[in-house]
C-alpha cells in the first residue's frame, strides 16, 4: 500500500480548494488558484488530477506528482516529505539519525508566504540551510516575525468583525467571514477571538479590534443611520 496521500486531500489541507472549478467534461480534474504563481496572476491556473495524482500549472510551469506537490507546499525536500510520511505510517526510522529541529517559519505553506509578499515558489529550506545556514536563519527569523505581525493584524480585524456582527445583529454572517479567512490563512482565527470576547483581560490585538469597532460605530457625520448601516454591512 502506498504511503503517498491523495493529491486532492493535500490541496484541501493547504486551503487550495476554496474557489476551485471542475474542468469541463472531467470529474477527476479541478482548476484552482496556483500557490506557486505571482500573487496577482494565479487565478485558477493550476490543474489537479485526482486520477493520476498529479498537478500542472500552465502559467508558471510547475508540475509533477503528489510528492513534488507536497515538497513545494511545505518547503521540505522530497526526502524529508518521505521520511515524515514513513513516520506517520509507523515505519521505523534509523535511531542513530538525529531529527532536525525545524524553524517554525519552515512550516508556512506557499499561500501563507504569498500573504507576506513572497511571490516565488516556497524555497527548499533544508537545502538553503545546508548551503548558507547563517543567512537562511536570518531570513527565517524575519519571515516568522512578519507572520506573527500578520496574525496579530488578522486577529484584531476578526475581533472587530465579531464585535460589529454582535452589535448589528449579523453574528452568523460574521462567523462565516472569520471562518472563511481562517481557511485561507490555514490558521484558526475564530477560536481565540471567541475566547477573547468572553474574557475580562483582553490581549493587545483584541483591544485594537475593540477600538476599531468603536470607530466604525461612532459616525463622523450627522447622518448616523447611514453610517451605522455601512459599518454593519
């Protein structure tokens, strides 16, 4: 039995099926946004074939099997991907081989890196660390700091949306919005935001979100009714 997963499952895990289209006349092939293309030019360029377990982008040219797909999305070498799959399936590993401790930024997928402004395919961090460890470590530290800042911003925005949703009576719509953004980011925004809303000791991002919500609800013009309607939309 193969230890390789279905490519559709991998795509779903990385949030790539949020806006897919079935290829006309095909039930085994889907078109999705390509995480390897430049951010502004990746709309539904990537074809994923579930029957062959392959992918191909006709814009940037990336393609191959599910192993290559996982390697590009995770930034791990194909050898590392295979080792991880073996471990997950219970295959014994060499006890004398030390396990490398990965930098947290190495776990960011291609879409998450694109959100930070990195438009190239996800690097092979393992290879880069071998070639230039000090410089690559600084790059990874920078990327992780940027990711932490992005999450702080997203949490503040989600808290703002939740506050406005509750005030305006569109709570369920707000939950859908935050859940959708969580799927896109591959990061659970909803759980910490809901937890913070019921907490007396607000974290810094929750305080920012609360202040933003108040700004939306305080009309700068005499037309308060129209402004409130815009804030709740």
